C-alpha cells in the first residue's frame, strides 16, 4: 500500500457474524445523501433473491470497545440475480435498503427468461460465442490488442422510476438491455444527473459484461483444440449450442477449476472491474447493489478487490466470501444440476475458503495487491482515495481523513458533485 493507505487500527479482529443496528458515532459527521449511512440495518428475508447481504455488516467485528466497522453499513450490498424477484422483494430493496443503483455483472445472454443454460455462468459466456469466432485459430496481434480495449470505456445503462407498493413482473434482462443506452464512462456523471430531474426517485442499473470479449477469446476460444472448434461450429450451425457448451465446460474450464476461473478473471477482466469501481465512486449511486447470477464468483472477486482497496483485514474479506456457501445452500442442488449441463462438476457450485485465499495470494504475487492491480488498469490515485472516502467507516487516522477530504474536493472540481463522505 502507498503512504496514503488507511490504517485499520486493530489487529486480529474477532469476526462478528450478526448484523447490528449501528449509526455513526462521530459528532458532526456529514450525513450521506438519502440518509444511507443512518439506515437501520436489519436482516430481512427475501422470497426469490439469494445470497443477499450488507457488505458493511458482513465485515464488522467485535472488539473490546464494541463493534468495529470497516465499511459503512447500508451503502454497499451484494446478492444473486434479481430476475425472479417478487414484488415484495423489490419493495424490500427500495423501502428497507433504499437501493438506488444496481450493477449487473452478467453477460448479454444471461437472464433470458426460458433459457435455462443461458441463466448460468460460465454457460452464458460460452453461449455468446458465435460460429465465426471459432474459425480463427490465432488472431493477428493488432486484433488481440484491440480486445484489451473492448468494453473498457462504455457501460450499458437502464433507468427506472421506483414506485413502491405496486406489483412488478420479474425482470427480463435482455429486454432491459434493449431499452437501455450505452454511455461513455467519462460521461457517467451526466447520466446520473438525469436521475434527479422532476424529483423522481429512480433506480439505475448498469450492465457490465464482466466476462466480455477478451475473456471469451483467451479463456474459451483460444484454449479449445482445433478439432473441438470444428465440432463446435457444427453444433452451433444445427442449433445444438447446448452440446457445444458442455464440451467447452468439460474439456476447457473444468480442468482449471474454480481457482483457475478466478485467475482468468483477474488476468482478462480488469477493464470491467475498473468500470464497476468507477460507477461506485460516481455521484448519487449509493446505496449500491452488485450482483451476477449467484453472487458468487464475479461478484465475490469484485467485492474482494474493493474491500482490499479499503484496507479491510484479509480475514474479514475471506469471511465475507465464504458466507456465500451458506447464502446459496438452499438452492445448491439446483446449481449442481445446472453446472452438470455446462459440463462442470459440483465444486463449481461452492465458495470454499481456499479459493479466495489463493486468489488473493495470486493478486499479491502477480500484481502487487489490489492497489497495484487497479493501477495497472489505469485507476487513478484520486479515484482510489475517493472510493475509501465514500465507503470506509469511522475510525480512520486523522491524516487519512485529510487525504481523503482532499481527494473529494479534487473530484468535485472535476464534476463529481454529490460524493458521500
């Protein structure tokens, strides 16, 4: 970490597994927009949303002085997909948690109602591959270079007006994408400003195709033996994409395991991770909910990197990750069946501790930790400090508060007018 890094002030914290009702203790501290920081934090059950939790509460710990927060409560949430959310679930997201922004990390083929295979990952990433993509054994260097820039500066945005107390049909992600618009990440603040027009309460969804073109090429297409590519083209041409998915799953992805999946995410999805972080530090975006299909692999990695940047103790990052095992327990049998259709075994339905431990070790050894990783993908120092200023809870050193305050002033001068501190 750099000299601007935040000091936690506590060593060997005792994990706190409950969800306390906590409000800021610092006298005179400015209140976040929409009272997100003062939101009463309780555990609410959902009918059709799995693996939901407040990341701030999930990483809180008991100390001699009470409960120590590292991430503000009521501001950052994670979960599985929202496609089947009931009207009661949506009401809870709005009325109880005041969710204003949703970041959907799934591919464009996931979330299509009636398509069982496309509702899973990595089936969604494989299903997005076209027969013509399989025809080239090796791409020319200049084309490979372009792949590293695809989707790096644009996100797809859909906005809705929140109306409480009214029944709403399940979300069809494919239709939401068709109704949405693509905006440059640098113009994000302009899109967010639109949410304030007419004093309407809005919730904005950002579709960030986490396993995008670069991942598909390097982790799906390129590793396929040429003979398998020929077979896949044939299966796709006759409408047997399900067979192509199973073949790639069993022969290419299964040997890597969950660990290899996370390594590939780090190596080939960096631009998308930066997209998510920049959405998180843009104005008027919180409370924010990040999700993928199960809220396990893609969401788990993004949250782990964000928590690392916010200097949350590693054992608490690991603790939050493994809570997914319990969060998905009720539907594990269904997940195992879905993974089998994708050519993957039951281990791909789990969230074991060793996976996140080894992933964070890989992040340290190859990229110099989370901060080195995001800087490789051109996240600026002032953006890192702003992330900390927004999400890190009370208990910072005085110097850290000064540094973060200066970062917020700088960002406000650049047009980020509504940062929560």
